[in-house]
């Protein structure tokens, strides 16, 4: 007779994928990987992921999926940035969002450099939907200085789903780390906050709190709002932050 026993206080089943909450320091390990690439990274999914032509109501969007890994706790997760090859505009006001090669953004009907002294004129153009969040992440991931340039060479290609340029950064910036706020959804899905991305130095975790308190800064996931230290999420043990019900998200392709 062979019995592979464990101590009674060891959880051996029913736990699913371990979830974490709090702020984690992460390395980017892949962008829009194929199923084969995911398997080579030890990430098991059911089917080939689709990143383009995602129907969301009356809109069609593309996804930039960044896979990130925490070395300390040896776990991997992902977050998405939805993008479109369309200029970002406000239909009611007729204003466009503008961006320059330094990643600065501003709204207006004309080039913002004619209105604001702080907005640099180099490389000014109308931004694409989702580009601001992408550039904010790139600034943090690449640790771009205050006056440093941060622009994608072929941004329209990226907006249409061609991520060859972004994949090059996965290799070039493999030693760089970002700090991400994590939470849990429905006690079974790992969620990443995308309204703010934190740098390793200087470590300003208070900026996550500032972002969460903004009008549109809510995090639609459960996390401990009183303790941002990274820890395992355990339902009923950690007091979750209040959050509005989340819109449908693509989390169903986990095994």
C-alpha cells in the first residue's frame, strides 16, 4: 500500500491558482505571446490567444497583453491595454488628445504647445486610443527620466496589433522592473491596476493612493486598502476595498 500523506494543515486541493494582493515588483517577460511562447514560459492556456478584432459593444479594439513575473514569490500574471488605430477625441467638445515625443499629453482643438508653456512641441500629433496608458507604462518600465523621450517608432502598427517593436523591448529591458498594484476578482482571477504604474526608484507607493482617489481611478478588484504590502489573497482574511462591479473581462482562457 502506498499513501502520499500530508500534514493536516497543508492545503493540497481546491485552492486553484494562488492570488496576490498589494504592490508587487515585476519583470515583463512577454507581450502578446503565442500559445507556444506561453508554454515555453511555463504558462498553460487552453487555446491560442487572440489579440485583434475584439468586439466590445459597438467598438472593435485590439489588445496589448503584458505578461509579468514576480521573482520573490515566483508567480506570473498579466494585464491588458486596449488600443485602437483611431485618434482619441471627445465628441461633445470636438477636442482631441495630443501627444509629443516625450509622452506628454494634453487636450485641445489645436497643438497644445501654442497654449501651454510646459507642453513641448517636438513630435506633436493627435494620440491614438489607448496610447496614453501604453506610454505611461513604457515610461515606467524603461525608467525614462523627466525630460527623456518616450515614443513608439511605429505607433500605428502597434495600435493595429503589430507588436514586433514592443517585443524588442522585452529583451532590451529584461532587467528592468515595475511596481504594480494587484488585487483579486471573484476570488479566482488575478487583477492588475492599470491607472498607475510605479517605479522601483524612487519608490512612491503613495502615488497609487493618489490615483485610486481620482474620479476615475477606482480599482475594480478586491485588495487590502489599508496594507499595500504584497501577500497571498485569502477571502475573508483580507478586508477587501469597496469596488464597483467590473465589466466583463477576458479571463476565461486560463486552465
